[in-house]
C-alpha cells in the first residue's frame, strides 16, 4: 500500500522546475525587457523541454534567449540546471499585463507598462522669453534616456488658446521620438503665439510622455484687431511676372500688379489662397497663416500656362436701334502657347436678326490667331424694323481647341421723332387784314418702335397777334406711325401791315419735342386797293392834262 502511494506521488511531482525570482516588473512603452529564468531537470533521464509563453489582455512580442541565441526548446540531462531569459518589448499601450512562461511547468510575471518620471531627463536651454504677440519662441531642449533599453517619447504641448506648438528633430517636424539606451538628443520646440494675445504673462507646458516642462512667456506688445499681410510674386515658366492674376482669400479678392507681386492685407486666420489668370492653370496654396501686424512672405509662386486659351474683349452692353445695323468692335486674344483657329458665332439672336463678323471690310466666319497674338474684328447686328424695344442676352463665341465666350446685353431701342405735317403740305397761308387764319395739320409720331405721351400743341405768333384756338391742345399718346389732326385759328389784326409773318407751331411730348413754322402772307383789303388805283389813275390823268396845256403854249 505504501509503495503504491509513493508511486502515485512520484508520478504527480514534476521532474522539471521553471523558476524566476521576478514576480512583477515595470517597463515603459516600447522598452526591451529581459526576465532571467532557471530550468532544472529533476528526473533520472535526459529530457527535452519545449518553451512557450502567453500574455493577457493583449499580446506581448518576445522570445526565449539562451547563450545569446533565440531558442524554442532546451535539452537537459538528469539533475541538470540551465539559466536562460525571456526577452520582450513592452506594449505601447500603458497598463497591467499578465505574462505566463512555460517549460512543462510555468511561472507568471506581472508586467506594469507605464512612464516613469525618472526614465527621461529633459534639459531646456531657455525657461522664459519676452515676445510680441504673434512672434514664435524657439527653445532648444536636450532629452536623455536614462534607461538601459529603447525609450519612446511622445511629444505634446498645453498652450493658451490660439497658440501652437511644434517639435523639430534635425529640421523635421516630429511628434514621437525613439531614444536608444543612454542616448541624448537635442530637439527644438517652436511656440507660435497668437497676434491677438493681450499683453501679459503666459505659461506653456511642454510634455514628454508624463514628464512636463513649464516655459514662461511674457507678451509685451499686442496686435489685437490688426490685419496681417501675405506677400507673394506670381511668375510664369519664363520668369516673367504675371500681372492682374486674381487672388481669392476667404471672401476677399486681390490682384497682382504689373510685375506679378501682390500684397494681401487680411484679418488673422488660416486661409487657402486661390490664384487664377486667364490662360494659366489655377493654383491653390493651402493653410496659409496670417497674424496681425505680421507679414507672411510666400516668395515665388509659379503659374503654368495653358496650351490653348482665348479671351474675347468687347463691350458687355450695347444699344441697337430698330431697323438699323449696329457695329460692335471686339478683340480675340490667343493667350495659350499654341496657335489656334476659331469658329465664330452668336447665340441667342431672335428671329429676323442677323449677325456678321467682319475683319476690316471682309465678312468672316472664322479666324486663325498665333500664340500671343490678337485679332480685331467687328460684329454687325441687324435689327429688323418689326422688332420691339427689349433687352436681349447674347453669347459671342470663338470656338477652337479652347472656347472663348463673351456675354452681350443688346438693348433694342426705337427712335423718338415728332413731326407736324400741314394739310396739303402747305407751309404758306395767304390772308387779308382782319381775316382769321385756319391752319390744319397732323401731329405724327414719326419714330420707330416707340410711344409718345402727353403731346402738348401750342402756337406762337408775331407781335400783338393772338391765338384764338388750338384743338386739341393735348394728345394723350401716339404709337409709332400714328397721327392726329389739329386745328389752329389765328385772327389777323386789321391794322397789320401787308407782309410775311411767321407762326411757330410747337409740339412737346414727354420724350421729345419739335417746332415747325408756317408763313402767313397778309394782304390789304380789296377797297383799299381800288382806292389806291383810283388815286393813281387821277394822278396820271392830271399829269396828262397838264402836259397838254403846256404843249399848246
């Protein structure tokens, strides 16, 4: 019975033992850690032990190392012991992990991953600065890894609102570093202050994992509510300045000068700059920072020219009279770097209208223009007499490898003309002293496509003559081509001297006015004529008798 019990106990007791003196270990994220292990074969024969490990709650990357080599199994003779290690890299996520190592038997090690204040030494060369609002503070810092393994450092910053921090290693912006065991490295922190900051003291905390360094900044001048500047020079591939290039910044628009330079004044902020010019590919510069009272010089900006691009230059609004031809000068420019031919057309013409392009006196339907050159043309538009006053929107098109368009607003107008036409075409009237002259005529709207309103008819006479009647004195309206008869009565004074007199007939409408003249020839009454003739006859008879008497003597 005792022998059986002894046999069972012998079978239950393991013939190997895996041991470590470490039950808990602390590491920083990314640190390489080595756990020493001891494996003993307590059996009576040689054994091969297969090594394995597991971790919780996340996988830990590691390997078993013996005599400087990675191993997955060990062979031990009876009663032999061997020392080896398990090497692993601490996870990047901080927290507690359970690591189980196995070789027939197993051991557990608690791994606490976190950052130690003592693992990293930070030595800033400056701890306090005096700046104007909007300036950038540059601070060099030395970081030293005090661990015996690799130490990864995350870089961050706590700064006042509107401020920004950037870290640079050898001129390259970084947000995480990896320091080898015992390594010292100098990096640079750039603290951008806000131009809107008030005068006063500010604190900026530079963070290196859990370690923090406080930097004090005194702002001695503020630029609150001040605009900032963006300066740039726009050039083409030949190095020539691109003039009149449009620069859109936010909701504002600016243009380059003749040499391609531009100065943009705008309130502080971060903007995208869109640069456009006919004949060039559009360019956008993103995330341009503007600080009040400061200039951000973007330097040279290159615009690439298009192979095919044309522009039409002409008046955008033209008046055209009904029944006539209106000539409109225009210019087509080939702004691309390749020659091109253009077909010419006008879209939007109503029925009955015609459009003709002319180069000099020659009608053309298309033109060839070399790169960088221009053609001056004339567009003749005929407006038919049946047209009515209106506004017509047209599109003038030059279609080649690229298409140029120009909008033309054609204002169709009529002519305002008011005339007085005497009855029978008689502009001369004969009358005697004391008679009443009756002048008949038609008031006519002789214009095209227009309506005349509130036409007032009046007459003016010479000297003390009076106008007895004007009927009608007011004509409410006349359409083009319409007329209305008027009657004008003028008494001639009985003592008016026989002669020619001028009577002015005036027509005044809201839109135009005119004056016409009628000649009135005044003659003496009939008895006066006879009396005069009798006097003349008596005189002649008396003269005759006198001559006879003298002759007899």
